[in-house]
C-alpha cells in the first residue's frame, strides 16, 4: 500500500522545464556556498567499496547493502550506503590539514527504504567531511557548523527567488533552535520519535536534535545510528518545517566523529566489538586517522524544500509502485 499523500489543492510553483533548470541552479549555488562556509574542496568518490575494509555504512544496522561479484577481482563489492567512513580515510590519504575538508556527490541505492513522499530507494546527497582539532570536539563547534550550513541553504533560496519569482512565497527560518534528543523525549514523553520531530519543527521551523544513537531514559534511542562514525553525544539531525507537506523534513544527519575512546565505547554498547579488527577501525583506534566533523545533506530533499515540491519523484528519477504513480497522476504531480 502506497504511503504517498499529496496535499489537497497542491500545485507546483514551477513547471517541468523550469524545475529541471532550478535543480541545476540549486546544486551549483549551494555547493559553492557550502564550500565557502566550511572550507571544503570537491573530490571524486566511490560508488562501491570492498566489504572487507569496513568502509561501508550499515546505517541503523538492518538495511541490506546491494552486493555484486566482480569476476576480474575474484571478490565481491557493495554499493555504498553512505561515505561517512570513506571520507575520513580520504582526508588522511590526501593530507588535508585542520580547518579544511572535502565534499563529494554521494549516490547510493537503499533497497530496503520504505518509500513515501520523502523517501526513495535512490539516495543523492552532498557528503562532506572536515579535519578538526581536539579542542573543537565540542557542542559549541557543532552548533556553529550547523548554523553555517543553514545560512548556506537560506542564501541559496534567496538567489533562487531572484531567478524564479514564482518561488517568492517559500520561506525558511535562518535561526536554528538546538535541543537534545533527551530534552525532546522529556518534552513529549508520549509521542513517537517522528511525532516529536514534527511538533518541534512546527514550533521552531528550523531545528537541530543533538545526541542520536545512544539509548535515552526510555531505553530506546531517538533513531538508529551506526556506532563507528558519529560520536553519539556530538551528532544530530537538521530539521526544517516543510509548509507544503506540513511535516518536519530531515535535511542532514551529521556530527563530530568518534575518536578512539568513543569508538571503543560505542562498539561495546552496540555489541560490535569484532569490528575493531577491520582495516578502517584499526587505523582509527591506532590514531592514524584525523579527528573530523562531517555529514550528508540530501540533494533531492533540498530541491524539494526550496522548490516547494510535494514528492521526491518531482526532483529525481527513481522507481515507484503503481499505486504511487496513480495517486500522483490523479493529483497532477508529474514524476520524473
């Protein structure tokens, strides 16, 4: 059964061809602003990795990667789920110094994704990572970085409106409200995690939930996170209130990455101590990888938000079930 719901009376602000033009503008403008704000350089990234390296991201731990055999190598490969670990390895290999980082286009297939207005089995995002100093592993530095990203997003919208006056009614809040996952649970103890996010985002418009992955007072985490890239005390999700869909949209999952101490602790919490023997984890535990902050920023979701779109299929090409196609067609929503 399709989970797609098109809001009553929805009409896209831009037609098909202007939408395609605007998508190109968003991807160009935002990447420039992001690179300027965070001192990033664009690099080329892999579409697949060797599973034996431990570089692939297992997300919340239940998603199955797309795997295939490579006869020429007599080995298997996995399509990336994200580049969280690869980026940190690349920063070390490319000899990036403190205060500088990289950004790349990440394209992935998440075969087990539940599809709705915001979710697709095809994932496209800007994956970025930056080298930091030990004294920058703080909540204050995390919040400063989040605000710079929000400024880049809002600045992109400003430029877009100048080129496409039909987008004038779209509004975003530049001021970020920060809250911990525990504070959010305490505020809405009877809500699900998604209900908490919606209530929070509706009130503050732009918010960041800190501390995702570890168990809260309820005994459950706000959301799942792999134990071997984000520090669960210094990470979070960036949310915007989407007026078109009347819900919170998670635009970025990001955070300060684990140091050796945090990695050992989180592997133990997750019952994954065996990962310490993988190549990536060994390098990290031996202090051979830089301290970093990083994350992913959804390209399709940013396009949806800035263009006021109701379905992710309006800004990316993917596969959809027949019922979703029928619902969109009846509402006059053209899927790419």
